């Protein structure tokens, strides 16, 4: 397995260097997509050993990931690791995803959190629970954590998809379109991480959950 980690980041100068340093031992290459940051995120990522792709304006998580996927398309990576740049995913959990993919041969391994209500902000628990229930119905199979951005995907399967998401609906688009192609899905247990009980994520739970749900219906039934 030859893995490329793709980390979209927007104004994460305080943690991006340490994150890149911690991820590098587990993968062949780390690519950080600096999504229009104004705090030096890209320079710090490059200093820590990442390949840094720079977007001049903040375009959203989906747009950042699609930009990176286009850039690495000619490479020989067997798998792509999606990982958020805000500290919610622990680099030490990467081997769990890798071993699950190796053992199961799954096209997509989702890093599934426990979704413990007592350890999550109420709004985040709502968005994750609603998203997972909706996704399970849309794809006809149980999905434990549809909103997890911590994923390991077989490059061959991913390259066959025509992606168009610009924001947080990217996870649902990839999942739904892979399932429509008959891809195999597995889950790997990962830690639930919040900073003092408050997510660092820039996602706005109510607005973005509605957007994700609407786009999910379009991906599933309209062939968007």
C-alpha cells in the first residue's frame, strides 16, 4: 500500500506543523491544501515536510480536495487518506484504518467515532446522527459515521468518480457515488476528539447539515 494523505486546511497555523510531522511516518506523502489561509498555514506545512498546494481564495473543503485529487491523479498511490486539518483526527489512528483496509480489501474505510452524546456538542451530535441515518437509508447499508472526514480510499475506485462538491458535502458525495458503483465499505474505530468540549471544526451544524442532506438527495436520485 502506497498512501497519500490529503489535508485541507484553512487558517490552522497553530497546529498544522505538528499535524504534518505526526502524519508523515504513516504515509508515503502528505499533501496540505492551503484553502486561502491568511496566517501562514501553507508555509508552516511545507516547512514540516508536506507538499503544499495553495488556493488564492477560500473555496471550501470539497473544492480543496478535488483540486488535490486532480494534482495527484498521475501518481502511483494505491490509496488516498482524507484527514481534516483542524486537529479532530489523531495521526496515531491512521494504522487502524490501514490495517482494516489491508485485512478487508475494502474500497473505502471510514474512521468511525463512537458519537457519544455526553462527549459531543449537542449540535454536532445532531448533525452526525441525522447524517448517518440518512446515508444508511440512501445507500441501503449501515453507515456508522457518514460525516467522518477521516477516510482511507482505494485510488482506483476514487478516480472513477466525477466529483462536484465544493463544501462539506464532499464526504456524502464520495460515499454515495462509491456505493452506487458497488464499492465495498468497512469501518475502523477512531477516537472522538473535541477541544475542551467544543469542536474546532468550522462547520456550521444546522446550515451545513441541511445543505449536506439536500445535496445527498441530488447525488442519490438525480445523478448530480
